[in-house]
C-alpha cells in the first residue's frame, strides 16, 4: 500500500473523526473499527472470514487509548483488546462509496455500432493471463469479447469457456447445441435428442432480448459459437442495453425511474418445468445507482398482474418507450457468426437476437454465472474490490 501522511484524529462519543491531508474528514464509528479488527483472534486470514461477530463486543465499545504513527492507527479498546489499522486501508474502506466516489477500473462504455471488441487467438487466450485479461476487459468495457481460431466443436467451445469459469448447469443442460435442420425445433445434447419449448429452437426471427428473465439469477455470460451457419439468414443481432437505458433516462426520465421500480413477471413453462420470477426491467446497482442489469424480454413476459389497472396504461407507455429504443435501426448490429469464433457476451447488459433463416443452422454454447466470471475478473485485478 502507498504511504499515507499522518492524519488529525479527534475522538468523540461514538466515533473517530479522521482528517487525512487533502481529503475531507471521515467519520469512523467505533463499532465499525472494532468489527474490522484483523488480528489473529478476530480474523482468520486463511479463510478470509471473521472469527467474531458483533455480539462479541458491546455496542458502546470505545477506545481507552489510541496512537497514530508509521502509517498505522493503534487502538486499545476498553477491556484491553488491541487493534492495528493501516491508514491506507482506512482511507480506502472507511469512507462511504457513493454515486461517483469510486473510480471504476474498467468503466462500461455505451455504444450503438459494435465497437473495437477484443479479438484474441486461442493460444494466447488459453496460455497466458494477458490474453484472458484482454477478453474479460473487453466484456467489462463493451459487454463482448471474441476468441478466434477455435475448432468448430462443442468440446473446443467448452475449453474456451472454462478458461474463465465453470459452465453454468441449467434446465437446458451445460454445454448445449441448437441444431435446427430447417424443419424441426431440436436441440442435441450429449447425443440425446431433447425438445425445448422455446422459440430459440426454431428458425423464426427473434427481436433483441436478454435471456433468463424468468430466473432470479439470470446467466451472467451467454456464449455463442456458430458451428455451422445457415445458408440463408440467421445473422445474430446485438444491441447495447446500456446505451438504451441512457437514452431512456435522458429523454424520458420519469419512465426510466418507473422501470427501475416496477416489478415485471416473466415465465418459462415446459414439460416438468415452471419458472417464474419478477423484477424491474432496469436494475440499478444499490450503491452506485448505475445500470446493473437490463431484464428485457418481450417474449417471456407473464400475465401482467404486478401493476394495478389504474397504472397499467402508464406502464404500457413506458414499456413501449424502452422497446422502441431497443428496436431503433441505428443501434441494431447483425453479424453472421462464423465457425472458429467464440463470442462471449454479457447477458446482463447486451441484448441479442437473430434474423430468421432457411436451411440447417448449428449453434453451440453455454451460460456462465455472473458471480463466477466476475470472480475471475477480480482475481485478474480488473475489478476494484
């Protein structure tokens, strides 16, 4: 940690007021400090878990004495327990993280036309962290990264995915294939033929959407590998959800606000399956208030009974507003995916769809949970923690 100049510290009834040079004063509650003691008695550095709880010290905890020198705040608590706190650690963690007070290491950038997405060859992607970091950085920045030079097989696709995180097992299996022969809606999985009651397993066009709005934890990444493109049509559609929400917020702020609070129910029903979940279409980070997730799928919406009828007209107006922005031709990007290219797409911020097609089309891929790929990004130092 970088050296921090000795601050001025004032002790009050319930907290310290710490004035770091060139930084506004930071109030630090005694309970918070005691709770964050990192001595061996209070904290297990091997498991990164606390050994004590807030019930192990009184709510009126207070220091009996304290000293600050050589970059460390030393506190002796009433009862005799001693705690040391690095000043650099306090400066980073004691202040409230609000709207724009924390700089994102790799900020998400909105786009209308596909930007300069990272394209990394298979060998550097698999064999060094720089290649992997380039792909994940592109996903963090734009919501998409592409690995090239991959054999057009499901096994090779899985190798690309598991370099980031385990494949997410869902009702659709783990690795899946949408193998449509132009007549039947089929999916081939592990050599067995399964039919899923979902329009994805047809040849019709699909408007831009995000997947799994009927799950409480929608897949974090959607991975596409076109093992065999359709001879006619079948282009994949990408729309940036961040740019959609920013335009809605700028032009229709009241609609934007309502869509961040109005719970919408989505459903998936099939033989032996009935998934239902309700959440706002626009989910904001509870701290930064920036876009966390867009849950936009006009196909999976359930019976609309989460909005009172006297507010229903307003809701449909709001829904039409965001749907019309999603459908703007200027933000639609159709790409003829090719064998050998694995597209890794953030399902929480990038919408996808496809053009209708004729003939055989064979798409492979899978899902990856958000918590897993974000963990890898954090380990690589690409996300602040």
